[in-house]
C-alpha cells in the first residue's frame, strides 16, 4: 500500500485525471492512430502504406496529442479550476521530454511494423498491442488509484485478443482495436466528467451557500 507521502506526491496527477477530460484527449490520439491504420487499407501497394503506418503514430502523439492537450487545458481552465481550484504541475519541457514523446510514437509504429513483418505473428499484433497498452493503464490505475483505469486495462486486453481471434488483416485489426479503445476512452472520460460535474459546483456558488 502506498504511504501517505507517496499519495500526497501522486495527488496532483490524480487530480489531472479526476474529471475525465484527459481521457477524452487520449482518445483523440488513439482514434488518429486507428485512422492511420484504416488509411493504409485504402492505399495501393507500395512504400506509401508502410510510410503511413510508421508516421501515423508519430503524427498522433505530436500533432493530435499537442492539440488535444491544449483543448483539455482550455476546458479545465473554464470548468475544472472554477470548481475545485487550480493545481500547479511541474512540467518537463526539456529535450529529454521531447525525446520521450518521439520514442513513444516511434515505438508504437516500429512495434506494429516489426510484428506485422513476421507472418507467424501477424494475427497476434492486436492482442500484443492490447496487452502492452492495457499494462500501461493497469499501472496508471495502481499509481493514481483510479478504478476506471483498471477497467480500461481489461477492455484493452480483451478487445485486442478478440480482434486477433477475428483474423482480420493487420491494418484492419489495428484500426478496429484503436477505434474501440478510442471509443472506450471517450465513454470513460465522459462518464467521469458527468460524475465530476454532479459532485462539484462553481466555487462562487459554494461560497454563497456557506459552510
């Protein structure tokens, strides 16, 4: 069990995810990756589909991820911080942080590309992707003590396995998995946001009602 000090250190990050808006932002990234897989199925044979498959995750993490982050912060400023206050986060804007983001996008593209190149493993690409991403949500749920992340982890693993068992084409399977995860994140985030709105009210109104 985490100590009181560990919980205090994790509280700001838990607060960032508490209203569900961050999950909706992550959903935009997942849906973009799914779209890149789908676009590969529409392109004629040649080097272009492979390029889309490699660059799509990078565009999702850097481009869509950046825009989604700005949108989430804007909504938080208008809604969340007016209800439960602002928490300052220490942000790493260093070259190391940029390298980590690049590595994340490149790793997703390289992993899927490498596995897809091995005929014996092609059908299991969605399952392996679901396990890896599910493990990330499982760890996040443990660190932040958010039960819905555990549900997302289970959904990731199950949906990835089901897509693999369907024996679809690698690109179709990738599109199906990331689309399913994107929708699951939207549902999870929207439910958390609605619960947050019901449980809180603007600070001015709370002060008017007194203690």
